[in-house]
C-alpha cells in the first residue's frame, strides 16, 4: 500500500503524517509513505487544499487533518 501526503510541510501536514505513522504502528499494516511538497506537483494532481492524502492513487481527504478512524479505514483496505 502506498500513502502519499501532499502539502508544503505546514503544521496540519505534520499532524497528518504523525497520525498516519502512529496508526500504521498500531495496526501493523505495511505502508510506504511518501511526502509530496512540490506545489506544482500537488496542483498537477488536482489538489487545491492541503494537507491531502492519497492512498494507492486515490485522493482520500483534502484540506484537513483526517480523523484516526478515517486513517484506520484506509489502511484496512
């Protein structure tokens, strides 16, 4: 599973990253996490608000920090 976190490194982006990493550890799911900070690439992907999370190529959330329950659901598949 590939999870991409899109954002310039703002506090909300950092919280999103921490939440995903903590949830990965708790669930034991093997996830490849990639950070995309290039604004041009973010816009090219159709994302207009950050942070955004893309799981296996699908935008799951945009413009807010996800709830733990949302992350768990994504990682469950």
